[in-house]
C-alpha cells in the first residue's frame, strides 16, 4: 500500500470509507514525514500538529459512525499564511507586520474546515507576497525539495514545496501575478488559478485568486468543489454555479489551441523550457487539436507600468510604517517599494489604465482559441537565495509575462509539469482558458496528465 503521505486525497477518502486506513494513522504518518523534511525545507509557518491530531481523532469517530462531516473529512491540508485562519497571526511574510491573531477564518479556510479537512499548518511566503521566491524577512528561507539549492518560487513558496515534498495531498495558495503557477511549475505539481471571483477571497483585490496546489488534477478538482462555494465577504465573487468538478478528461480533438512561446516582453524563453512546451503541444496536436501560434501581446511598456502600479500600491503601505518597521522589511522589497514614491498622479492613472490595457490585449489575443498553451515561466528555477530570477530590483517582473496577463484578464490558467531540464528542474506548462471556463481548463489538464506519461518519482528527504 502507498505510504499515507504519498496518497492522493481521493485515495485517502476511499481508504477511510473501506476502513483500510484511519485519519489518525494518516496524520501520524504525514507528520512523521514532515519532521524528516522540514528542518531542511522550511515550508511551514505555525504548525499545529497536536491540533491536527485532535481533528483526526474526531474525524476517525465520524468515519467509524459512517457519518463523515464533509467531502474532505480526515484529509490533511496546509494553508498559505496570508489566508487567515482563526487564532493565527497573518504576518504576510514580513517581519514588519504586527502579529495579531486572526479573528476568523478567511473564506477558503472556512470552506475546507467545514468540509472536515485536517489543518496541519500554514505555509510560508515572501514579504507581502511580492516575490517569486522563498526568501522572507519573517520566515526562514524556504527551499525546493527537488534540490535544496534551488528556489521553490513564490509567493506560494511553502505550499509549492510542501506539495512536492509530500506534506499531505492538499495545499492552498494565492496568485496575483503568478504566485500559484510559478511555484507549481518549479516544484512539478499542479495548480489552477481560477477565474477572478470563482473562489471567494477576503479581502478581494484586482487579479487576486485563491487556488488549490496538489500533485494531481483530481485532487485540485476535489478542492475546487469546496473552495468555490459562496461567501458574502467577497464583493467581487461570481454568482454561485453548479459545476461538475469531477467531470472526466476533455479530449483535444476538434479544439483550436493557441501556442504562446513569445510573450513580447520579459526574459527570453530558455531553450529547454521551449522544447518541453513544444513537446507537450505536439501531444495535443497528435490527439486532434488544431494548433496555431499566439501573437505576442504584452509589451515591455505594459510590463513596466504594471511593475510601477504595484510599486506605488506597496509604497503607500510601506511609507505608513514606522522607521523601525520599515527597517525590518526585506531590503530588496524595501528598495522596490521606494520605487513607487514621488510618482505623479498622471503617471499613476496611466499605470491604472495599463491594467485595463493588459486585460483587453490578453482577451483579444486569446479569444480566437478554445485554450492557450505556454510556458509558466520563461526560465527554470534558480538559486534559493535570490529574490527573483534576475536578482535585480530594477527588473523584478521579467519572469511573469506569461502568467500575469491572466490575472488582469480574470481568465483561468493552470500549471502542470511537462518535463525536466538536464539538471532535473521541473518545467511548468500553462493551460489557459476563456473567462469562467475553469472546468474546461481542469478537464484539459486532466487529459494531458494522462497523455504526458510517467513522471519522475517525487523527491524524498535525505
């Protein structure tokens, strides 16, 4: 029998139902596995293993009585630290935050708790979530389980590392420019950045999404069925919808699929990344899809203005801190924030308008396709100690030209592993769909998951 820490959520639930395994056995096995990994990986914040064991004991009693609490009863889960859980402070990855216990669960945390999931811990993120890295002024450096010298990506750094390392099957992250998909791509796991509003978020913001991070597409679908339930706290959320998240694979035959290999800005696509994405695209073509190139649509000026938009927004928050708290922010982020100071009102409006320009350009370029394939990142993962692939505060967003546009356009986009570099670094394939077609993206990813063939074994602790 597969070790509990390597079992999918679906397999755990089936084992509980058949009384071949109990939630207590599972949580003990997962915690033991985490304790072998965590001293080196540093993926967790505020672990509550005793609390998780108590949850597991209660879950076991429900299963023994034949009355599970919900669709995730007894399944271990981690939650990114910026998704509030009652009683746990939310540092936002930075030592500058005053630690105050959260008064209530955020929507996503509330849904998984209601469904009976066993909350093991929160997971790490960089300062304010504004890095694609495991580096933080508050958390220890989070590393990539495939190789501890590599970066796990971010900002859902701990979640991506935890999923690949086998810290249980279910993990929650967030994404405002690629923060789900980048760590998913660099850790070889699956994620879905949903359409804006599909999963309620508190507080909601332009482009911000909460999504599942798992080893399999089916486990993400299982999570989406819970995460997509309504919550009135998100005033930007979509109307409740009846969606069969468990629907089977979507065959590519007859689909018109775009192949996007030149973003128009940012870093050039690495040769090994390009080859892996092209090989994945060939599987879709061989299965009957029509593939056509997507014209580059994100200009360097658009990328610059988006960077400026986020710098100004962050400068407003940073400048409100005391000098002592400013000094505790990661220096890279502090310098980046200062780039948003003394920007004229006219330039700020230009940057706000650019948000809509990116949205319009993304929709226009992709509207003629059922789905679009692209790299998640133009480059593989990089040194664990660096803040970004360029390690240059003047060029911090050069790696998000494929991911960020879908936050602006509110379209769903997934990351699924499509190969490895010669060094063994995972490579993420992005599958994007039309707005609201979250299920279609999941189903097409489920097809590719089978078509791509066997993957390398998951990394193990030394």
